[in-house]
């Protein structure tokens, strides 16, 4: 009970830290809209511009600097203040904001990107050092499975950016990495790693979609170019990027196998979705291809909220069949593309070596 109260207080405290700068921004907006706003006074306009892009972010930083809230939320607040100022201040009073946008904003963007790249390189370098030490001490020459580029990437972005920008950036970098840079196949450890793409047909489906995107991009570009060359190139760029996304999704399946390690089950579906489940949280597991809708009806689950706790690891839904269903004691979180989260208690997913996978899980459950 005391733990629950403390947790609620902690969450409310963090909410309060974010509420204070939001109220200050709202106060500035009301001031601009009020009769007290003096657009003819350059000093007054300068003061309001400074409040939007410096004063409020600094106040926020001073409040949260000793908390677990990322210090870079102050930069997010600075960017938000800039665009709010540009939206609400009259055009003739935006000179100071335009100067900041032109000369300082690009510097901030480059600085943030540099920090993210530095953090990723530092994390990977540290891992390689630890991995080499691990292999020497244990006299084995297999990959350390818990290391995963996408996991390192997300952790690095989370440390330097707020959650939403971190999720967006890590996903976009992962698309470039898996579609263009990563062509080396992983070695699978059959005792703790399990593939899920060889027998599912999803890779073939995504490959076919990539081919269709290529053909349609060329055809539509030629037709659209007769009307507008600019529009044709914009649409072609978006189509090409979609093709890279599909290729990244397909390649990430083999690079991110399902993993059982340190009493944790790491369920992955490429870079499209993933979850971590403690072995002790598994109530039961079975080989089953029964659709989740039929399972819900068979178990007589009427409550809509409870029905939403029946999820599939694959975001493709019914386009991909599952052959394993896992039941949990307590709810867990399934993280999808761009950091979208869903709760689940029952999860359906596909494993190529389903019997071996079931045996590995059940053996660990028996030890609990």
C-alpha cells in the first residue's frame, strides 16, 4: 500500500514538473492575446521572445536537473516555445524569433544528432570490449546474444532525448542500418535463440511488396512527371523510402531472433515489435494455431478491455498465423514501431522450432 502511494506521488511529481512550464507558456500566450501586450515596444517584444525560447526552458531545467527526467526536455521545450511564439506573435513582432530560428536552431539540431551518434558509438565500443573479455574468460567463440543493435540504439536515444523523439529517431536510424548497412548474418545459438521468419512467409510477402513499390514508383514517376516534375520526385522519394522500410523490416527478422537469457524471454518481431517477459510471469504456454478471436469466444471473455489484452507479437495481425500462445500472470507491455505500446496478458506468435522452444520454456518454469 505504501509503495503504491509513493509511486503515485512520484508520478504526480513528475507530472507537476512538466505542468509548470506548460502553464508558463499558456500564460505567455494569454498575455499576447490580452490588452496588456504592447507590440510597439521593442523591449517588451524582446522580453517575451526571450521568455519563449530561454527563460521557460531554463526554469524547467533548474526544476528537473536532479530528477530522472531527461535534461534534454529543456531543449524540446525551447523548440516548442519557438514555434508557439511564431504562431501567436504578430508577424511584425517575430524578428527575434526568426533570428533564433535561422542562426541557432540548426546548431541545436546538429548538436543533438552529434550527441546521439557519439552515445551510440560509445555504447557499441563498450559492448565490444565486454564481449571480448567474456569470450576470453569463457573460452567460447559464439555471439553474446543479449547484445542487439536496435536495443543499444533505443537505449542511447532514450538517454539523450525525450521518449517520443527518441522512438522516432531510433526507428529511422534502424531503417537505414538494417536496409543498407547490415548484411552480415547472425549465428543462431539453438539453446537460447529461435528464428521465426523461415516458415512464416512474411519475408516473402515483404519482398514482394518491395518489388511492387519499385515497379509502381517508376511507372507513377513517369506519368506524374508530365504534370509536375517536383511532385513526381517527391512521391518517388516517399515510395523509395517506403521500400527501404520494408527491406529493413524483412532483414531485421533474421538479425533479431527470439531469445531466452537470464530468466527473461525476449520476444522480437524484427524492429516492428518486441517485449520482455520474466519467466516467472509465465502462467502457461502451448502450441496452438487457434485464432485469438476464437480463443476469446471459447474462453467466454465478454469485457472489451479484457479482450484487448489478447494480442499478437506480429503487427501484421491475421496476415501472419501464430503457432505459440503464451499466458501471463500479470499484464505486460508490447512495444511496437515508433514506440507505440500495448498491454497484453495473452500473446500469440510464431516460432520455427516450436517444440524446442516450448521445451526450453517449460524446463525453466519447472526450476521456478
